[in-house]
C-alpha cells in the first residue's frame, strides 16, 4: 500500500475508506460493515467518519466493521463547528469514542471553519491529546487564508491534515492551497475523489480507461492517488466498488494519459474559492 507521511512522521495509507451516507438505513448496516472490512482486508486501513454522518450512525457502523481489529485501523473522525468550543470539542469526541467503541481516535478534525475561536478548539484538541483520546488533530474545508490563520495560532503548526474536496473535476485547490500545504509537509485528504460517483461520462476519461482496461471512475481515482502528499478516501458500499478502488492504486497513468486528462479537466490558472460539498 502506498503511504503518506503525517507531520509527526507516521505513515498512513494513501487510500482509505469514506463513510458518508453509511449508517443511514439499519437494513444496510451489515453490508456496509462488510464493505469496510473488505477494504481493510485489502490494505485500505484508514477509515474516515464524522459525528455528522447519519447523526452518529456512521460511527456506529464503523464500530461493527472494526470490532476485534481496532489495531489494524487508522481512525479519523470530526467535530462539528458548532460543537467546537473547548468543552464542546471534548464532549463531542467522547460521544464519538463511545459510538466507535474505541479508546482513541487517531486523527480528529474540525469539520469546517466555524464561529468558535480556533484557540478554543485547539485547546480542546490539546486536552484530548493529553488524555490519550486522540493522537493527532487536523482541519477540513480550510482555504489557504484559513490555514494561514490557523498556523498563526499557538500550537496551530501541529495540524496533521486538511481534508478538502479534490478530484479531476475540482482542481481549484491546485492553484494555491495544495502548494501551500506541500511547502509545509501537511498532507491533504481528498474527499469525494470520485465526485460522488458522478465523474464518469467524459470522453477523454473514457479513452484513458479503455487504454488501461479499467473503468472511468478508477482512472479518476488513480489520478488523485498519483499526487504525492494526498490521501484519497472514496466511499464504497458495494464490494465490487471497494475492490475496483483498491485496484486503481495499481494503474500507472502515462504522460499521454495525463495530457489528455489535463486538456479535458484543466488545472486552475487563478485563485478559486475553496469548493465545499
Ligand atoms: P465519493 O467517494 O467521491 O463517491 C462515493 C460514491 O461513488 C458512492 O455512490 C459509491 O457507490 C460510488 N463509488 C464508489 N466506488 C466506485 C467505483 N469504483 N465505481 C463507481 N462508483 C463508485 O464521495 P463521498 O462519499 O462524498 O466522499 C468520500 C468520503 O469523503 C465520504 O464518504 C466522507 O468520508 C468524506 N467526505 C468529507 C467531507 C468533509 O466535509 N470533510 C465532505 C464529503 C465527503 P456505492 O456506495 O454504492 O459503492
């Protein structure tokens, strides 16, 4: 498995498992846990969840998937901005720990910038770290100016990641945010790397896929995975999708493929505001 190094020096898989919309229907809980376990078996041992997803149901489903194999998994969860006061962050994390049935969350993120001062949220993260309830903290949906604000706060330099929308069709962050994070060795987690399953349907993408004998979605994922310092977290409830996503890691895009994809999905030439789903 390709890995990405966190600022603390720890290596994590470059390909993980998303869980948004999992845990919404009790009837799907067993098959969703099976899909996550299949991903873990294939080496996609980073699981991304959040207190927001299915109002905690995604974390409960995650508990089903990792029961008995906690040590194999790098767990990521998130606090909602309106819970992110110092005490609120601690309480939200404790509720997530309970739903996940674990003692520690490996990486705990502020889901998007909110109205509590960053100092308060960071104080909560620091308390949680000292108590052994989280190992690292990071942010999500932070644009470059917000990252600058964060790193100006005492302790802000400890940020382990920024989780952002990034895929072939959403390349705005390449203009400034990705270079800014690269320069500081802060890895980025690319969410919705498959554009929520809607990336297929482009001629250039279809031609590259045909050349490699894979699907368009796999090419789109391979394109995200090709970039250093990026962790992709596609969500797949279907087992065939999980296996296809793992196989995307083995696709080697050629310079010709890259040129065709760049022409169809151009890189940004000026600053674009961060896109958010
Ligand atoms: P995504 O991963 O881009 O796409 C998920 C969709 O693609 C699902 O409908 C899935 O179908 C389908 N799919 C998966 N593998 C496929 C394949 N090989 N071929 C064709 N279709 C495939 O979208 P996402 O769920 O929005 O993003 C991924 C994860 O990022 C989320 O689950 C969540 O953990 C995280 N996220 C974070 C934020 C944030 O604000 N921080 C926002 C959005 C997402 P099946 O499920 O039916 O297999």
